[in-house]
C-alpha cells in the first residue's frame, strides 16, 4: 500500500470524511455586532470602571467602583436586548 504524503498528516476523522479543514474553511463562531455606545467612565486613570449610559442611575453618575467623578465617552459594545416591561394585572387586590 502506498501512502501519499498529505495522508500522513491527516487525522483519523479527516481521513474518514475525506475533508481537510483549513484556516479559510474553518467555521467561525458568530461574533456579536458591535454598536457605538455612550458610556460613563471614571476620570481616575488608575480606575478602569465604566457603565453604559442606559444603566446609569443619574444624569452624571459617580464611578461604580471608587465613587469618583465620571466623564461621558464612547465604546464599541455588543447591543443589549431591550428589557420587556410587565404590565400590572388588572384587579390587583384579592378577597
């Protein structure tokens, strides 16, 4: 039996399927789409904290870690799904 040089480097799974996966054909995991997002980041260079604007508790939020002042900035972040708000049930009191 004669073995071709390319067969020697294939794994058993590749030999069985007859397919060789290369960098170009490798399946890439789905990367989330990045969106230009407004964030508040700490002014202190030693502190790396930041918070998305939609999660800020006030108009000018303090740093979530060191409670120092923050500045408005931008980051490319994955989009956050919108929270669904629940409607209160009608006739809320029980008898």
